[in-house]
């Protein structure tokens, strides 16, 4: 954003309002300074480490247990297929 000539106040506001926490190394701070970042921007990045972590929510969808209908029937029972399962009926 610095190279795009975005104002210092806009960059600082973006850093402060973001949920991202930046943990800059010394080399990264030097590289940002060499790229033209102001001290206010660097301080905002450094202080972002102290932000509270972003809250995440986890949604768990509970699926009912479905057990296939299985039956073993002696003769004279005959299997037939109904509703995705084999069932048995008695022939008279």
C-alpha cells in the first residue's frame, strides 16, 4: 500500500481494524522501512501482535444414526426390495 501511495492514516486504520496479527522479524521491519513505510505504519504492525485473537465459531451438524434393516427369515419367507432395503414377507 505504501508503494501505491496510500496515505499513512489509511494504512494504520487498516492494520488496526484487521483481525490479522503481524509478528514481524527484524529483517521484515528493515525491508518495510527500506520500501518506504513510515514509523507509524511500522508501529501499528508491531503493536498488532497484542490484539486479541480472532474468534472463530465451529458448527457441528449432528446426523441421526441410520442402520440398515437386516433380517434373516426362515422359509417360507421371501425377500423383497422396498425403500432401499430388503424386507421379508410370508407367502401363504
